[in-house]
C-alpha cells in the first residue's frame, strides 16, 4: 500500500472511531517523517485543542528527547494529563511503509468518568463489615467482663485455684457472657485453661443450679 492509500485508510479509520465513541474521543494521524510531526487529520480535536497542521504531539513538553527511543514504539492505554487538567487515556500506533511513517493516535477524555468513579467510591465506602464489627464489639465487651470478674476475685489467673476459676465462670455465666461468639475460647485463653475445662465448669454449674443451689456473685 502506498502513502496516499495508507493515509486515506487511516483517515477513514480515525473518523469511524471518533464517530463511534463520541465527542470525548479524539483521533488523529501524524506525519512522523516531517519535523514536528504535523497532524494530517484530526477528529474531535477539542479534546486536546489541536487541529490539522499542529505540531504538538503526544510527547508534549518533554523537551530535548531522542526520537529514536519512541518513534518506532507503540504506546497503548497511557495516562495523560492535559494542560488544562483533564484526564486522558491515550494510545499511539506507528504505521511504517517504504515511503511513509504515520502515527495513529486515539485520545479519550475520561475526566468525567474519573470524577464519577471517585463519587461512586465515596458513596460505596464503608467503615467496616458489620458482622466483623459486631464480633469485635462483642469480644471487647466480654474481655471487659473478664477484667471485672478477675478484679473481683483479686487474683491473677496464674495464682487461681479451681474454686477461683469456678467463681469467675459463675459470674460470667450469670451475666450471659457465654452467649458471645467464641466466648469459651476467649475465657479459656484468659484463665490459662483448656476450652474443655471451661465447658466442664459450666456443666458443673448447671448441675448445681438444677440441684437447687442458686448461683451467686
């Protein structure tokens, strides 16, 4: 395909893409063989404020750069911030032939989508997962009850005898502390006993209550 045929093809593609994706989608064709890479065709040029003949290319104000680094590379789905602060997704493709070198560009202004995404993110943000928060609150309440009971007994768990631990279990039992999720495991850990021991103490207390010995403390 010669230069004129390729340019006509690229112009047609650029126009079709710009029409399909609407006014926020700019498409253009650069002539990479000429100084400044002038624009040969552009559609929806209001996205970047350029027009046919403009020599402002995707590399903007980079300054003194070596063209050999980029002129034969494609840059796909890149972020560009325009001079007026808009957010743009940009892709540039090189099309090279015997007598031509074009750069085909697609620039999509996504500023409004980014802002909408930020709003959605803010609207859908939460302080935490309810079930997890409830579990944490329940654990905090249980641990506070444990501290109160241990304080009442007046001994640290390491120095307690069975009667002391039974007394704590009795106080917790009366305060319905064992209705909290994982309460047995938490109590066992704090009292330095096994969960089996806690269940055993609870069973003994239940048996005493059935026998008519009311729980106190």
